[in-house]
C-alpha cells in the first residue's frame, strides 16, 4: 500500500486537517490521467511542510466518493479544519498545481489572525496591533493581516494605512477592503485643505460627512453622503458615492450599518 493511501477517512483527513491542511487525490486504478497526476502530487508533497497528501481509491471507498460528489477523476480537494477549502479536477500541469496551492493554502498564521480579529472586536486595539505586526514580520505576504492593521491605522496613522493598502494587489481577495481604506484616507485630506474643493452649496455638508467619518460615526457619515448624492451626485468627482461604497466595503456586507444603508444608498442614485 502506498504510504499516502487512506485507511480511515475521518482520522486520516478530517481530523488530521485541523493540524495541517490535507490534499486528497481521489483516483482509481483504471484512470489514465490519475496515473499522470499522482506522481506529480507525491513529488510536491515530499517537498512540502505546510500540507500533506492523502490518496483515496474511489473503487475501494465508494461511500466517501459519493459523499464528496466525485463524478470525475482525478479530483483533488484541499481539506482545512475538516472542510473542503478548494478543489480541482483533471491532470493539471505541475506548475498550475503549484500556483493553485500557493493561492489556496491557508496562512500558517491563521490562528494569530483570528486572535487579532477577536482583539479588535473586543476594543483591544493596541494588543491587536502587536499581534498583526508580528504576523507581517513573519509572513510579509499576509494580506489579511495587512488590511486589519491598515483598518486600525486609518484613524491613528493614516500614512501607514495607505502604505499597507498599497501593498495589496487587485487580484487579492482583500483588494476591495484595501481600496476602501485608500479612499477613506484620501477623503481625510480634504479636511486639511478644504479650499481645494469646488465651491458649492453642498460643500459644507460634504465636509461634515467626512468629519463624521473621521470620528467613526458611520451612520452620520452615510446619511450626509447620501444627502449630497441626492443634491449633487457628481460633486468632488462622484466622491459621495465612492465614499459610501468604501464605508460598506470597510464594514463588510454583514454589518448592521451596511444592511441598513445599502438600499437607501442605491435608491439615492436614481
């Protein structure tokens, strides 16, 4: 039996994936492409320390194959904390598999990121900053840690918030949050140089909205920005619309404020 073969799916994959991500290669003896990709995955697994390989013969374990809806093989699924994180089918070239792994594998610091999120939600911002800075030193490519730290620094160290947000590329899953952070910091600049804004009857209302935002009074800011949209949507190059979107992206779609004001915002555009 191959050292990667599974005897007990629950123990070898589900339970083990809480310690280290598990890549499962669903295969069968009669499958030609399986014989191509199998050695590739084994070679990659021998070089890896941040994930482990398991191989499941679908002929010997039909119930598991059915449970995970295996209709075509080879099928490859990455399990993290007992759940499928991502998957692909077919005999992909080695470099494509490596790229997929790089994108899909969870951060080794995911537990620390979760700790930082808990500290932030508990208003322990200084402790969260220490944890996030440690993560970024250890893992400079951790975009999640960067946006969390940038989010904290919007209000106290906006240049650093912008610098962190600029490091996050558009193809990152955290790009929307990074763009929101940069937009909000740019709005704050208007408070330092209000004379650069176009003179208009709604200028003071627009500045008041930004003042609410810098105070983290998101409901007040949204109400003001929406009023500006109704009166002159394109003031400051559509600035109020972009500000509302930035606030929604910063807070997240599940935030109560986002849910309350999203429809009001949409209605104001028409």
